């Protein structure tokens, strides 16, 4: 049996390693931290969550729920860790970052088939006859390894800019000005809501428009040395994670229809929705810190302190972390990857996680789960069977490997990616929730059948 080498200790890498080891394979898991860190990570822990602490909705028959439900049925190790580390977040699955990382580390330490190496990998042997390589080094892959990947693919990489939301000290929030509520009363009222009047919102938007952005550091700029290139010049923000100042530039009310949307957030003090609202989500089990949901930005720290303290309830807030911006890198999967996440030109090399073009924590773990199972099949000398197109996991992989080449961007799981219902059935069933329920039911049936056939 061939050995499996997993490169990257973020989310996809540990899931892939644990999946493959649980299927009887010997695995080497390489992580370069702390030998070499990145500009966004703060620790050398496995599965460190750099941005949000949310793994998205747990509402039944939603697209994120479907993806996670499939993963749970396949025994996802990181979702088990997330269940232990869960913190109150309404209808979403959010985790205590430290507890989550500790749980993942313990799982890896307790798996005798996994050998952990703290090293920076700069060379991939694509012609090795006894090793399957799973590259899951993430969006902040080191320059040397990115250059090695470019050597293997012979194709141009794409890059987009991603941002990190601020975190506030819970004890410094003015609780008299805010209220707990979940949107549309879904789940428990675990979110702190900071309500704006029209006058407060207008002043906030004006301050945001005039705030100074932080100057790009060398690592944030698009490389010019050929190590990693981009498909387009300039900043390439991922549409699903725009900095608030970039969103605000698209129109005065854009934030009110985005991260500051007040719909469904009834203020118990007034019985009405506010004009706009900022939601705060619990960061850890101690509930001593909250992150500003959807408030990633690239403003100077002093400007963030000034502007963010204009949010009702945060006038005297202490920020434990300000927003940041970093460059994420991913391959052009439609040109390079098969549906089993293998490089077309080098079948013994696989790409998983955000580097493959999936976007989001849950999606990265899902990609790692599939990669680990596919790698185990290859290690046994078998031909891996891709997850069915009808499933959430299969649809996500189908998108990144079959998307229109010129318009390819990273993707979160959405119903748009799933196989649509027959036209006749769509016309017959007007209720969107019922259509989604049927799609999920079909997806899970296909997933269960695939799990049985794939062993």
C-alpha cells in the first residue's frame, strides 16, 4: 500500500489525514508552523480559524446544513471537534477557536497511523511510485511551495483578497444600548444586535467613506517575481467576503442590505426593526469576546477604533483584534483538477481545501474529507469514485472542476450548485422551502448510496 503525504495543518489537511488513517493508511502530515508562520495566523495550532468562528447554518434543509449532514454521515472528524467546541450562535454552528483546535490536535495525536512533521515543504515529487500527495496548504501557501505548484501545473494561478473581522471585549459593550435576538427568531437569541437610527447610520457611512485604508504590505501585494501570478491585475476581492468599506462604495444603502440588514431583528425595546444593525457573534465558550459579523475591513487600526466606536453600544469598546486583509491564492481548478481532486497531469498529486477553489471553513473541511477518502482508495491501488453530482459535496466539487474557465471564482455551497428539480416539479411546487427539502432528500439518498458502494 502506498503512503499518503498531506501538506497543510489547517482545516482540509487534518480532515484528509484523519480520514485516510481511519481507512487503514499510513499518513505523514506536514505543517510549516511554527518553523515558518504566515502573516494571518497567530498560532501554530492545527485547524486555527483565522477569520470568523462560524461553520454556517444548522437550519435543516439549508445548503450549509446539507453539506455538513453528508459529512457527518461520512464520519467527519473536524465536525465532531466542532460539536465539542460549539458556542451559542442561534441557528449557526460556531465554535470556540481554542477548544476546536485542541480537539483536532488530540484526534491527530491519538491516531497512531499519522506522523506529524513540523516542516516547510518546498518540493513535491509528482513521479513518486509509493506516495500519494494531498496538497492542502491553504490560501496562504508559502512562496516556495506556490512556485513548486506552479511548476507542476504549468498554469497561471488566481488570487483574491480576503479580510478578517474585528473582535470586541464583551465587558466593554454598553448592554443598555443593544439587545439579544436571532434573525426572524430562528434558533436561540444568541446574537447581540447594535441598532442604528437613520441619522446614526448616515453618520457611520460618512465616516467609513472618509476613513484611511492601511497601506499594502509587500506580502499583500500581487507578486511580481513570477512565483505566483494572477489572472487579472489589481485587487480581486472575493464577492462573498467584501471589506465593509468596499461594500459601502457601491451605494449608501448597500450595507443595509448586506451585513447591516435589520430585517427580522425586532428590537424588544421598540417592537420594530431598527434602520440598520450590526450583529455580534460569541467568540468562545467563556462569552468574553464577540466578533462583528461580516465586518471584515482593511482600514488603519486607528481609523477602525474611531469608526467602529460609532456603532451603538460600542462607544467605549475595547477591540481585542482589528480587521485585517490578506491575499488568498487558489488554483484554476476547471483546467487542472479531476472530480476526484487529482491533478490531471499528475494523478498522484491531489489538491484540497481553499487552494482548490472552495471557499469557507465548512467547504474546506468537506474538500479534505473527500480528498482523504480518495487518497485512501488510490493508496490501495483502487480507482476512487467521485461523490455523486446530486449531493452537496459532489455539486461543490463539480462546480470547481467544471466552471466556465474565464469566470471561475471560489464558491461556497449554495442551492444554485445543486442539481435543480425537474421543470415540471418546479412549476408544481411554488414553495421554495419545499423545493429545497426535496433537493436535500435526494442528495442525502444519493450520498448514502455512494457511501455504501464506496465502502
